[in-house]
C-alpha cells in the first residue's frame, strides 16, 4: 500500500513537472514566434518607404 502510494505520488509529481516543462516550452515557442513576427514587421517597415506608398495611393 505504502509503496504504491509513493509510486503514484512520484508519478503525479513527474506529470506536474512535465506539464510545467511543456508549458514553458510552448510559452517560449509563442514568444519566439511573436519576436520573429515583430522583427519581420520591423524589417518590412524599415524597407518600405511609407511616404512613397502614400503618394502612390493618393495619385491613383
């Protein structure tokens, strides 16, 4: 009885730790994607001349 309870406790702890690790991993992945998107947007914004676009839109 005691050994089984100990084993179940360890299993629960392991599951908790795995869940935590997985959560951190997913969070890191999401943050990485967000940073990538922001970086791409920043690069695109720096690459594109906003004034030129506005002029082109107004000329049409």
